[in-house]
C-alpha cells in the first residue's frame, strides 16, 4: 500500500509541476490559464485523496473535502476542453455551469452528499450516501460524458491539417483525462 500512496503523491507533484509550467509558459493565453486552473484543482484533489488514504481512519472532513474539490474538477476540465476545441458558450451557460459546480462544492460539506463513513480501505470506503448523492454522481458523469462528446465530435468535424491537429489534441487530452481521473 505504501508504494501506491507514493505513486499517488508523485502523480500529484508531477501534475502540479506540469500545470505550473504550462501556466507560466503562456500565462497570457486563455488556453494555458484554463489548463493551469484545471491542473491546480486536480492536484489539490489528488493531495486530498492521498491524505485521506494515508491517514487510514474514517475522517469525514477529509472525505467531504475530497468530494467538494472533486466537484470542481469536471467544470475546470469542461472549460479547458471548450477552449481547446475553440468553442464558445454564452455567458449564461458558463455561469450556470459554474453555479452548479460551486453548489456541489458547498453541498459536499453537508450531510446531503456523504452522510457518514464507517470503514476506510484503499480505493474506497464503507458508509452512507446522502440524499442528493445521485445528483452529484449524475453531475460528475454528465460533465465527463459532455467532455468526451465535445472532443470526439470536434475531431470528426475537422478536415485536413485541423484534423491532424485535433487528433493530436484528442489523444493528448484523453491521456491527461485518463491519468487524472483514474489516479
């Protein structure tokens, strides 16, 4: 178990370094800013998970904090993906997305998402979900499906050199999403 915790910690540090590098390299570009925000939020989420499993005992505050920050990961990923695909949403939709994400962030600290935990084991816990946990789950899943659809549809629409560029973007994005959401 110690080796897995070390790998999680190392992944968090590498994630932070990559995000910081990209952000500083092109801090004036919106794409790099959004990637940096996405990376920092994801790093914080990874570190919270590391601390939760490192402590090993049922700590409801750490678990809720992980779920709270986890609610911000998909919206930052979605905003970065929209910029990556050069898609623009109306300000009203962006505000709605942000309100939804921040609402789940705040609600994660209540009994509405995670009611209690009884036992912690590596990779999960035993406990009781709150009354709006299915909505939280649908929000996370729906946002991730939207991101995959956005990237895939953008790839299919492209032609010529843009198709090659989008293929590289799509493959790089899938690698980043896979690395972040499976750690």
